[in-house]
């Protein structure tokens, strides 16, 4: 199953050519493409510029009483839109500038451009990539009330009715769910996790506008220290004197094959003349489907991987990417890549079938395994990003370790399926030596052990913003 | 019903502002944007440059024996792909360069870009608009046979097995129909006319490659003289010393409201300093759904409109646009506009709900009526084209003629629905004086009169390429 792909030993080998994408020389990338961000609120310099030239940080400043004033205003506003889990995650994403140059939930013009072109035109006329709609739904009664009042500002509140943000200069437009789903996923088959979670029962209207968030979104789940904003990541990369940042997204445990891929990428970047390439190991932390390994378990596993020296902490930054997951394959992988530009990454590693899953009804993968990589390499607005595709690798039974797959001695390699790996962990059996660091494997075994009732029968709990 | 919209009195008024789209001054458009095409085979100069810089004319030249050689080769090639009606229309479209810079049926890279971005990147790295897939399907047996033989060239043949073209440097890739339909139409509801006609029963693979057509596609239906190629249109515009070309697409009869719109556009362009704006009245001539008025009737009606002086033949070129119709709304209108750039048009008139129709299952329009206009104005690769949206107009009962709708005296206006108009024509009744020229109305009445059995019960015959 593609949903388990990144989990597996069936992972790819880095195919890093001597030339970066689209014929730029590596030196040009290092010397010419790394301009300091112009944004007044963007604190870190020396890295790839954010989309649109500045990071859109939309949290009210701590100084000057703006937070208190905004909280008072939000409490008094006549119209309140309640945020669900996924909407709160989008407020988080928007507030930190992952979706720069978006200033809030999409208005119709941005929504249409995302749906039709996977890119929006900035104020300067240039295209920036924006492949998934970041939208907020309201129902018909809310729309009528807001429109009847002529309001231009609404409060966004959490599930306890506490103000989270204010949306201003609002625009309300139709939410054609069928068209949105078809153009985002390339199917409207029932059972798409994000659709079930965030679209199917949402309102028939969308409300866009400029977002101002009262205070930083926190989840109080013991993982907030990993939730670094793009500005914080840029600061960290600058502090480390990174001259290249390569991002790797996972929503699965890190096995030694992933680690090999990441260390090999750094080695190659060094060979090409970079002095200090830094890895952004960046697991997705928002909504995932019920059978994905929960974030807390994954983070515990990642900690072990660094503790046990499988990855070098000196050249690795582990942080959480707060976006919810669409499982929209070639469409979504663009979002994943684009968001990392805003965090300062100028290299993006793309695997087999990124953001893919099984078709919810038919017995096949939803997307061609190589479409994500192809679409990513051609996407408007991602020209500045170097895409690093990687090839299949496996467990090398001759060397007793994870190794890049060598077709000339293919019988030496063992491909362990996701199902196989899960059943090993569930049965407290061990994978072959060298597949994953022992501490990391233990985390997995304990997780599956804790699953009562058996997997799939109930939805796993995940942290929700407090 | 939206499908009848252009048929109606419910048509739009030109909203031509003093400024062209995207802040260019009109003078700049006239003086700076009108470069001669660079293509060696593009014969007409002085007009907007074709997409990619040259017109892709893919018919073998008459001189030099190339046609005979190609015909011999095609007859001898081991693999033959049979063209249906719609595929033949696409061969026609491609052969004349409407889809420049495409050199043939799309390979996977172009297909993916069209689906995801509605634009493809040319050899120079620039985006040109390309919103609908122009593809050729083959079945599994054909794919296996071609791949087993290692062939790089296949013959395209008509339904009598006569060679039409050769496709070379071929690439075969998967035809994920569900994804193609979802991303093109924003729905996968059953009953989409193009899907039923050209996709539902087509093969599970697509074959792309460079096209070389043996001789110009002809239909021998008495209308071929109207099927002017982009190069022929450019010659005609140049012969007339056009300094602006504004295109208007219809797939319905021309009523006096349309005529008012077109003459008013010319007047405004003259006011803005153009010396000789020429109208390209350009009905769609390929596949249409069964309840659209057939091409032959429409062309007869258009002839009457010009004969009776409703449009000025001096400043009007009537020709047939050979593309089949997708009814894919905002996606398809981009194709309609882009193709006209290749024919030399630098202004494109866009109406209400262009290329729209009713949802095949639900009781609503498939697309928002204003999405086509919005998407067109934002589409990558159409920056050079001036989009002219127009507003609703109606029958002015005070002046007894079609007039731009004036909301300050809205009770004076009569909106005649499509259903009403059809029933008038069917019942041999007359519309209000001044709605349509008498000769044109007579053509319509005769057409509906000839329909036995009653409309909708059988598919209307249309010309198929001989």
C-alpha cells in the first residue's frame, strides 16, 4: 500500500546529479539565489527569500497592547466563526507565514487560482506556488447574518468560544465542494480522509479575509518546543551558518534507509562546494488519517534516532510542520515544498508517491507513484527550489544494513513491505539488524502494543490546539 | 439553462474600461505588444505573436514529394491507431497550429502540466496557456504490441483505414480517466457530453508524439471554405491592415444583442486609437452536444446576419474554429482564448458562463457564471491577451431593439429565456421586432421545423472529416 510507502524499506536512493534542476550551476544557486528576505518582520537573513519577498507573520505583536485590544474586539464582534481542529491548524499555518504571501484564508480569487493553476499571482504579477485551497467554510445562516449586517470583520473562536483571531476585509463566496474536491484530489470518491474530516460536513460558503491572530497557537501536548515557525527556523539556520538547507518531510518513523538518504545528501552537497548544508527533518504534525502513526509516537521515535547517533544533531534540525494532511498526491506535494521555501529550505527531497495513498474505493494507488516528482519539478512558482528526487533502496542482506538498491545484485536486497513491518512491530518481533536503531524500534513496538482495541477499530487521539 | 445562455436575450454588455487588463496602456498594447511572429512557416506578420514564437503547422508541404512519401510510410507502418471523429478534429486543430507550441498529441509531461497548471512550460522556460488535454488514447493490446516491437512511429488512420498522419518519437503513458475528468471538469458526474463521446470508452493508455499530417483535413460538407487556419486568418487580417483583432466565439445563432456587442466593441477600440479593429466571428465547429444547434444551421444563420447588414462585412471575418467542445467552463474558456492568440487575435470577448452547461445530474449550472471570466483574467500564459468581459443586456421594449441593460429603467427590459426562444422558433412564432434579423430567424425556424422526431430523441448528424 502506498500509504505505508515511506514507512518501508522500499525507499528511494538519492539521485542527485552534478547539475541542479533547470540548468542552474550549483555555484549560482549558492551565490546568486540566496538573497536576504525583505520582510520587515522576517528576522533571519542569508537564506532563500520567502515567497512574495517577506514572511507573513500574522500574530499580533507582544508589545504595545495589540493582543489585549484584539481580544477585546474579538469578544465584542457580533459574528463568530468556530474553528474545528483542521481550521485551527490552518490558522496556525497562516499565522506563521508557511503560506506566504497569503495574508489569511483565501478569497475567491486566490481560491480559483489555487484550484485551476496551483499558483497565485502576487502583487508584483509574479506567480508563487499555492496548490491546496486554504479556506474557511461558513453555513448559509452565518452567511446571511454576516451579509445582512454588512460586517467586514468576524471573530474566529475555538471550541470553548474563546477568541483566537479576527478575520477582516472579509469576502464570502460559494463553496462548490464537488469542484473543490475534484480539482484538488483528481477524484471525488468517498473516503478521502481530509474530505471526510474537513469538507463533507462543512458549510456551503467560504469566508476569506486578512487574518490577525491574538497569540501564537499552542497545543500543550509536550511537543510545542518542536513547533518552530519559519522565522524561528530561519534564525536557527542562520545561527548554524547554514549555506544550504535541505528539507525532508516524513509522516512515518525514520528508519536507517531514510537516515542513509539524508546523510548521503549532505555528503553530496558538501562535495558540490557547500560548506555547511543543514538538514531540516520536518515531520508533518497536523491532521493525519487514523491509521498513520500518531505524531507523539513519531516524535519520540525521531528523538531516539538522534540520541543514538543515526543522524548527526550538529547538522540536523528536527521540527514539526504544522499543516494538516490532504493526501492529495501531486497537488499536495507542491504545498509541502512551497511551505519549506518560506522556512528557508532551498533543497527539497521528494520520494516515491509523495502525499499519496490508496484509492479509497478501487484497488490501486490513487496517484501514479512518479507523478508527484514530475509535477513538482514542473510546478509554476517553485523554480527557485532545487528538487531532489530519490530512488528505491532496500535492506542489503550481504552487508546487513540499509543500502541504496543496486540492480546488478538485486537478489541481495530485501524489500520489507509496510504490512510486514507493522506486523513485526505488533508481534514484538525484530526487523533485520540495521533496519532501524533499537531505541526507535522499541518506541514503535510499544506504540502498537498500546493499541487496544485492535488497530482500525477506533480513531487515535491526537493533540488539539489548546 | 446555462447551455442555452448565449442563445438568449440574456446576453452581456461589453464592460470595456478605459484601461486594458493588467495595467498596460492601450497605446502600449498597440505599439509594443504586436510583434511579428518568428516562425519560419508563419506567413502573416504585424499581429500578436503565436504562443512559443511560431505557429506549429504540421501538414506535410505540398512541394517536394513529402506527402507521397509520408503516405507510403504510413501505409507500411506496422502499427495503426484509428481516429474517431473527435480525434480527427484534434488532428485538424494540431495540424494548423491552434495549439502552438504543441507539436502533436501530448506526451505525459504536457498532459500533467495541462491537468495541474493549465499551462505548459516552453523550451524557453516560459509558460504558455494550455488548459485542456489534447491526447490520443490506445488500448492495452495496442500498447503492448507497440511497446513489444520497439516502434517509435505509428500511423494514424481514418475509419476507412486510410492514412491521415504519422506520430513519431512516441511516448505511451497511463490514461487515468477519473483523474483526467476530475481535473478538467471539476466533476466526474456521468453525462458530460465530451466524456461520453471521447473518453468513457477510450483506451487506458495515451500515446503522445510529434505529428506530421499527410494533407490538410477537409470535411467536404460545404463549409470547408470557412475553415481558415491560423496562418490563413493572419494573412487575412494583414491583408485588411488590421491593427487590432477581437475574437468572439459562439456556438449559437447570432442575435442582434450579440451584434450590438460586437459593433460596440469596434467603436470603443476606434475611440481608443486603433485605426482598423477587425472582428473575428468564430463559431466553434467541432463536436457539440446533441441539443446544440448544428454547425451547418449556425453558419447559414451567420451568413444571413452578414447579408442583411447586421454586422459589417468590411470589418468582420467569419470563420470556423475546428475544435471539439468540452463544456469544461473555466478550464475550457482558456483554451478558446489561447487558440485565438495563435490566429492573431489580441482581444478576446468573454461572456457569461463561457463553455458552461447544466450539471449533468444536479439541478444547477455546472460552473459559477462568473468563474470563466475570472479564471481567464488570471490565467498563466494569457498575459498578452486583452480580456473583454461583457455584461447582461436584453430586449429594450421602449426602443424596440436589443440594448445594453440599464438598471435605472429595468422594467423596460425583456429577458427572453432560451427555452422561450426555442419554443418560439419551434412554433413558428416571431420574437419581438429587432431581436434577430428576419433571414436569420427564418433559418432557425426552418431548422426546428425539420426536426422529426422531436428534439432530444435522437442525435443530430454533424459533418465528419472525409
